[in-house]
C-alpha cells in the first residue's frame, strides 16, 4: 500500500474508533491537563503528523514539477501511476494502460526510459540537486569506498 494511503487509513481508523481526528483528540487531552508526552499515543500522533508533513512536501514538489518542468505533465502522470496513486496498480502493463491518455505512444521502453528521468527531476525539486550530484558529494566524503550508481 502506498504511504499516503497508509497514513489516511490510520487517520480514518482513529476517527472511527475515537470519534475525532488525532489532532482534536490530543488537543482535548492537553486542554484537560493530561501529560501524554513520551507515551505511545504521543509518539503515534507525532509519527502521523511527520508523515503528513512529508506527504505535503512531496505533493508540493510534484505539483511544482508538473507546472514548471518542460516535461512536467508527462512526469507527473508517470510518477502518479507508478508511486502515488491510492489505487495500487498490479504491474507495468496496468501503469502503461493508465498512462496512455496522458503520454502519446507510451511503450514499455519509453516508460522505463522516462521513469528514472521523472524521479531525477522530482529529486532536483525536492533536494535542489540531482542524484548524480549527490553521488559525487558522497564520493568526496568516502573516497575509499566504491559508491555505485
């Protein structure tokens, strides 16, 4: 299951079981003066909040890639159906079928050629440099180790 769907499923389960969102529940506990710091519940809530922040960052980066990159629209759909769709596609054939309305003449070869380019473009948006640059930086820090691409 995709991570965004996992977080949403946990949130939904919590709301069904406790009748409020995790944030509302914690706010009510804090207002009541209970100290849940360091407890399992506190750690659970913080973990979900961190996941939400990461998902928001990823969503913003994907949206920026989509609107600003020269191949952004194609990369968006490629990343969406490969990694981000809440509906888990079973194999490459299903992904390519979903991509057909968005990428003209998409083939297996084109998919496998464009997928790393889309990931690298998203990586650049997220981190500000390409993964190749990152490998060069790692090589400078660990010159004696073989760092594979």
